[in-house]
C-alpha cells in the first residue's frame, strides 16, 4: 500500500444514508423561495454533490445538528445552486441576441457587440465547437463586425436585444 491509499476499504452509501440524504436534500430545496426557479438540471447536478457531503458528514458524525431540526440557512443552499446555475450558463456561452464583450486576438476590434449568429460544428475529434458572428447595431440594422469568433474571445453580458 502506498502512502496515498486508504487503510480502509471504500463502502458505498447504505440505504439509510441515502434515505437521510434524500430527506435533507428535499428539506434544503423546500427552504428556497418559490420564485428562485432553479431548473431541474441544476438541482440534479447538485444532488450528487449534496450526497457526497451529507454521507461524509454522517460517517464522521457531523450531521447531528442537521438531524436535530437545525436547518442550514437558506442562503447557503441558494448560493450553491446559483453558482452551479451560473457555471452551466457560462458553459453554454452567450445566446443569440445577447450583448458580449469581445477581447480576442484582434486588438483593434475590442469592444461590445451583439451576437447575431451562432454556428456549432464538430472538430476532427468529434468535439463540438462554437463560432459567433458579432454585429454592431447602426441606423436601424445589424452590421457584421466579426465572424468566426471563438467562445474564449467573448464574455457574455447580462443585456439581451429588445425591440
């Protein structure tokens, strides 16, 4: 055995640990305000993280307060889900009609633009990549400023096009 290997054998979660975790996860979700509107995908991504933390707590004896009806502050769980939702949004990149800040290799073109086209394709390894067309809005119409812009060259801003 090397120094990084555990002296104990890994044991999967027991049925009781899973039942406790599910009850605690539901209780944490119920503490959130109804209008927080976290998508189902975000909650399902959060579940295994919550499970790992909960079962670790059970096995080390640190879930006593949670089991004794002392709930987590609602902002704790809301913040965790918000961070997860933001990460999912960032992963997907800007959307059509969204304002972005361009900071790519064309230094003279750095600035803010509207996303007016999104092209998705597969590279030779079968991985998806995204290219954006960025435009300026001049005299009542969009004028293409940059094409073939990579995701790493833009930062999505919170503003979306509205007529």
